[in-house]
């Protein structure tokens, strides 16, 4: 759901830039404080993986496709702050090099996917994880959070489109939430599958499993 | 993480980008579909404020569009790995200096 330029008016993209710049600045500071040696290459690998996975659109119903957002996956592996930083790197790269998402809209895209989709998704993951217990809760918590992260990002995207006067809220909100409720199922399945694989081969790499990395 | 772990991670990402991106669905994504159905897709077609070097992941100068996508995926994945790794290294260095 990379918003292109033209969909948002300045009263929407400008404040989104301000909020995203401030939030990601804070995330950079927090990441620098929490960063352990082994997280350094993992941030590179996650950037690469999410960039690659976002190229793979899978078909959903009615001539529509979706791709992994990866926010919850990054946040469970790296923690919410480093996760948001990784998503932001990917979004900036996609915008500047591949024209995927507008430049004016970049602040809004970072807000929807790197902040709501990643940090918001992580809060949801933690919630489910606490209820289910650490080990069992990992896949289920991540899957539930992954679904919510996509739907929530779509809801915020719809709000921005409505504020911009691009489409009336009562039309764009159900449309965006509805189609992303389906795309979110793909997000949940991929997120849970990748985490199961990592849990099997390198459980020590999962931030969300240890609570914190040592 | 050992060098081998890092290599395995990068190879998985590069393989996804190179081998799967040409097979990706070309149907519109959720937002494009909604924009199309509700008549505001044209607003996004008025051209961006700037031009990216590789629009739509189609590497320039290649006749085969699927190959052009695969090459964009391959190179893009390697470059973004470097960016992510580089930024993390900088943040780490910053922390160690303090």
C-alpha cells in the first residue's frame, strides 16, 4: 500500500513527514542504545529480506494482489525500534530508486508501515504473547499481530486519503480495510512461517522470544 | 552472527528477489485496486515530483522484462543489505564511542 504522489494533499503529507521524522529519529536513538553486536548484521539481512519479500506480490481475491509488509516480522526479530528503522530504510530505498511510493507521500508511507505496521504491530504481538505464554505465543502472537498490522496500516492509509479529500471516508475506509483483511492473512501466514523457521535454526536471534537481547 | 550465518541470510533474500520476483502477481495491490474501483487512480498518474532511476523495478536496457525485474531484485537486495548493515554499524559505533 505504497501511496504514490498525487493521492495526498499537503495538509496530510506535510504533517505525516513531521510525525514520521520525529518518531524515526527517536527510534534511531533507541536503536543505538539497545544495539548488540549480533543485531548489526541481522539489521542488514532483515532489510534485504523485507525488500525482496515486498517484491513478491501474491494474488488475493478479485484481481487484487498483496505482498508482505514485514513490520511485525522485523519487530519480533529486532525489537520495535530497530524494526521500524529497517522498514524505514526499505521504504526510502524503494521510493528513491524504484518509484515505489511517492516522495511527498514518503512520510505517510513511513507512518503507516514503519510506525503503525511495525511498532503498532509489536504492541499487539506483546499483548497476545503475554496471554499465550512465551513459546506458544510466538507464532500465534506474531500471526495475529501481522494481520492487525496490515489492516491498521490500511485504516490509517484510508484516513489520510479521506483527509486529503481524495475519497470519502465512508467509501475508502471499508474498501481499504476489507481488501487488506484478506492480504493480512497472507502476512500472518508468511510471518508465522518465517518465525517458525528461525525459531528452529537460530532461536537466539529472536528479540521477541528472549524479551531482550544479550 | 558468523560470516556463514550472514551469507545464508543474504543468499535466501537474494534468491527470493531474483527467482520469485519475475513470478509475482501483476494484479494491482490493495490500494491500487481501491483507487481504481473508486475512481481516484488518475490522481496518482500525474507524475511524481521526481523521477527514480529504476521505475517499477524494471532495470533499464534489458529487453526481457522478467529478467529486468529479476536483476533489479538481485541488485536492490544486495544494496539494501549494505544500507541496513552500514546504518546499524554506524549506530553501534556511535554507541561505543559514547
